[in-house]
């Protein structure tokens, strides 16, 4: 799925080699040369004082979107995340890192922040699933926190419920935290189900809800509604 271009700062505000670098990225994106963008180095634009600059914001957003779209190409229909391979793991990490840089620039209008944040949260959750439960927990938790800042819709609620369920399933986390996460997963799933999701998404929300209830039932003093 090719997502729309979101950058809002003008290339005319940049100069010299900055214009050329951003122009190259935009030309490659228009030509669907996503792997060229993926392999390009943006460190010189984003290291140190460059972080948050117009150039870094644009380059990071375009590269992050390219990595995200490459991940989508590797994801089975109706699946939230791709099957694990070293390549998909690397592309998810690229998406996470680049969208963090893009958002740090604070050059987006509200709707654009929502879209970039949602893509960033999905990449965090999917990348967490390429790691051990313990190693991936901070990323799954961050994904949940970011999704909680966005307006609700069934797809986001399914992702947020899945991120919460990740923590609920982590038997190395404190029981109280796992119970709270299971309750959050049920709450997100319930909210998504109340908003008339399409059939496949409705099934996914229902399955996530039931899984969270089952996990809660294995924990002491953990009841869910």
C-alpha cells in the first residue's frame, strides 16, 4: 500500500546540496524506487544539530515511509505484521528510527502527526514481535501509549489491544501489570467492536478480546468486564 506524501515544508526553503538530496528522495519515491531510498544514508542531515531541521524532517519521513511500504509488501493480506526475516526486522527498525526523527522536527499539522504516529506505533509493535517478549516489551508499551493519544477507530483499537495483549502475555512482567494490560486490551477491543468494524476486523477484535479475557483468567485477582 503506497501512502500519501505528508511533508509540508517547502524544498525552496532548503539550499544547495540539501535541495538535491531532498529532490532525489522525492524523485525516487515518485518512481517507486523504495529500496534506493531505504539504502540511502541520512545521517549527515540528521546527526547533531541537524536533528529537527527541515532537511532531516523531509528525508527521514520519506525514508521511513519507504521502509514502511516495503514492510507492507512483505505482509500477508489481513495480517498486522510481516513474518519475521532479518530483512523485515531491519525495515521495521528503519521505520521506527526515521519516523522518530521526522516527528522530532515538529513541522506537521495535526492530521499528519496522527498518520505518522500511527505508522510509527505499528512499526514499534511489529518490531517488538521480532524480539523476545522481554526485549520487545518497551516497544509494545510505547506503541500502546502513542495509539492512546490518537482519535479512536477500529483499526487503531485493534492495534492498541494487540500491544496491550503483548504485555499481558509476558510472564516475566509483574502480575499486576499483566492484569492491567489484559484489561486495557479488552477495553480497546470493546471500543473497536462498538464502532461497527468490517467483518475481518470485527473477528480480529473479538479474538483479541477473548484472548485477553483468557489471559486475565490465569492471573490471580484479575477480573475483566
